[in-house]
């Protein structure tokens, strides 16, 4: 029974380290445009045997980390190359590793006049890469892009039926874990001169961070106490 108790404490200790890391990453991206926070889902040691799942058990196993796709606040920047999606969908990026998707619309132009994200990957339009050469760039709410009054392309907004298949791929990008057909976004609007803020609530994450540290310390104390008891028991047996 002592070994089971110690194993449970060690497991909880390791999982709190993972939980802490997730919360820290959320906090560090609280001001990253379009960032989506992660939520660790727990499964208790007892419920694992009973076949039941629970979401918030401090002394449990992290079942998975789920991304929360709730939309962040929309904030005006008045920068013509800043775009935000109001509603469902993602901007589509062309990368050497295949298409990636993002809600971060702080775009720029490269030397060839191609619209790219902050990682220099081209933003896709309905015709392919969006090339903008001119003085006045206008993007309407349907994503239609005009340069000096001439229509150039339409920003591609990709939506998916199952957001659970989208996995983070670094640089605020998402990739499809399994094949899934893109669909036309419904009732979404593209807003120019606007960025979507991170959906992280810093105050909530700070509370989680403090709770995680306390649980982490409790697990460590339990392990240390069990080690002391085992050591004392071994010494007592040795004297007998």
C-alpha cells in the first residue's frame, strides 16, 4: 500500500510539473495576437480504474491538453496589413511542411510584395499567394483585397468541422493531425486594421499558477515524508 501511495504522489508531482508548464506558456502568450490557451484535462488514479473521466483533479493524471478556440477580443490597430477574423475560421499559410492555419493576423509584405505572416510564410488567397504592389490596400469584410482600386484576390478563410484535429505546431500555427476537408466559413467577417487578442485571461492563469505551485509543493512533501518513513522502517528492521 505504501508503494502505491508513493507512486501516486510521484505521478501527481510529475503531472503538476506538466500543468505548471502549460499555465506558464499560456501566461507568456497573453499578449500574442490570436493565441489560443491550452487546458489540461485530468483523470484521477481511482477513476482510471473505474473508467470515468474528470476534468480538474489536482492529484491525477493529465489525460490530454486541449486547446480552447474561443475568440479573443478584437482590437483596432489602424495598420492596413493587420487582419482579424470575426467568427469561425483561420487564415491559411503556405509553408515548406504543408499548409498551416492561424488566427494571428499581424501580417507584412516581403521584398516581392507577397503578404506573409510574422514567420515569413505566405498568406493564401483564393488564387494562391497574395501579391500586393501599390499604394492603397483595402480589404473588405468578405476578405476581398483591392490595391489602388483594383481587385487582386480574396483572403482564404478555412474552417473545420472538428477543431479537435487541429494541433499546435509552434509559431502560433496549427496543423491538421488527421486529414479533414476545409469548409467555407459561415457568417465570418475579415476586419482590416484589427487584430484578435489572445484569449488568455492573465488573472485566471495566475490563480492556476499559484494553485499549481501549492499542489506541487504538497506532492513533494508527501514524497519526502514517505521516503523518511521507509528509511526509518528499514533502519528499525536492521536493528532487529
